[in-house]
C-alpha cells in the first residue's frame, strides 16, 4: 500500500513539475536589465556607501583645508550650501538601495521557504488522499462482502 502511494505521488509530481518563476524571469531579462540589476546589487552595499562617504570627506577636507594653490575645486558659498543640501540625498540613495537589497533577499528567502512548505503540504495532501481512497475501496469491499449495496447506504445517510 505504501509503495503504491509513493509511486502515485511520484507520478503526480512528474505530471505537474514545479516552476522556479524567479529563474524564468531572470532568464528572460535583456542585457540592459541585467546591467541595471548588477548596478543595483553593487551600488546597494555598505562598501559602496563607505566609498562615497570617504571620497566626500576627502574632497571636502582637501578643498577646505589645503592651501589655496593646491585646492582643485575651491568652493564658493552657495556651492557649499548646495553641496550640503544634496549630500543628504546623495548619501541616502545607497542606504536606501542597501535596504531594498536586504529586503529583496529576505523576500526571496521567504518565497523559497513558502515554496518548500507548499511542496511538503502538497505531498502530504496527496498521501492522505491516496490513503482515503484506499480506505474507501476497503469499505466498499466490506459492504459487498456483507451483501449490502452501496447505494442503499448512501440513501440512508442523505
């Protein structure tokens, strides 16, 4: 009985193979989309954020603290204030991308876990259904052996 249940379950799985929609979408992406994903994955890292921060501190420090003849980009007043107001946006962009990448990895992990749970649940349901069908066959055989017709039993329970 257990062997036939497992064989039937394997047959069902072969008839209805599972799909990895993430892999399908990734395979359909063009080169520009792949480049965009690559940039997003690499720009949205703490290393990129720290590189931007280090460069900004170096640039700002050099242009304010170096002797005037060595400054490569001496700031004017309004440019400095423009720089400060835009720094928040410039530094926030990679931080937001880092957060989005982390959330994306988490949601992908959840999706994979959900798929595993669904596969296990489907296998358990199929096994239960096979056992119920077997029990039904046994009950029908018992009724026939006792000389009771199935339609009579069904009429009495309705």
